[in-house]
């Protein structure tokens, strides 16, 4: 006999969570002139990665015709999953992030490599995308929060700005091909 999850005590439910990475094609942490200069022409693409503690990986690529932070912006998306529990992880994420991961967005299986080691992060998806960098060690983004110009697209905790040493996407189905290294253009956070 199956018991619905809502009838189970919280300690009986599996613990789902991990590290969330989000990189944008616009500076997240910058001075006002820089941020405002990019607002209308940049920030139209993003890579969102949920790296579950159990090794499951879910990566979402977004592309729009305007900055993703604009209210009501519509985007095209591609979704990739990897790991033994990918479908369970995706169901969990769809329930908590319905706008980012609607039910009709098809997921493709792709070999995704990832590593999070202290402040360092990295995620690679074959020849489609790569992201690597470090969370700001001095946590300057926490000391000067008015210089953080965006909020993460997903619901997260303990967010810190990351400095990308590598960030590129070559996704022909989105008609996007770019490389944007060397910018404070990422969020590193936890999700549960």
C-alpha cells in the first residue's frame, strides 16, 4: 500500500538539496554605470544548474529577446538532466520552480560533469555549455548589497556572487553561441 507523501512525517521524506549555480550574460555585482549600461542590451541568456548532493544534475539554458530580469519576459529554454535519480529530482524542481521548469519543457539526457569544492564551482555539458569560477572570497557582495543588480531566477538560500573564469554556451537550438569569462555574473547558492 502506497502512502501519499503529504501524510508522511517530514523525517520520512528524502532530503533533496544541493548547490545552485546561475550565470548570466550581464554583471550581477558591479557599479551602477556598468550595470545600467548592460541592462538593455545584455542579460538575455542564463545557465541555471541544480547540482544535487546525491550526484544528480539538472541544467537549464535560457535565452530571451530582452534582459531576463524584465517583468513578464518570455524565454526559450533547453533542459538537460543527468544522474540515476534525474526524474525524481526534476519532479521536485518542477514543483518548486513551475515558471522556470514547466511540465511541457522536455528534458534531454546529457552527460554533465560538475564539481563544487569550497568556493570553486564547475559544470560542463559536453560541447553545449561550460561554467567555472569561484564565489567571491571576500563576500564583497554581502557587504555592498546595493551593488547586486539581479536576484536569482530560482528560490535559493545563502546566495553569494561568483566570478566566472569560464562561461560559454553553444546551443544551436536556442540560436545562441557566446563566451563571457571574467565577470561577476554568477550566483552560487544552496537549495533544499
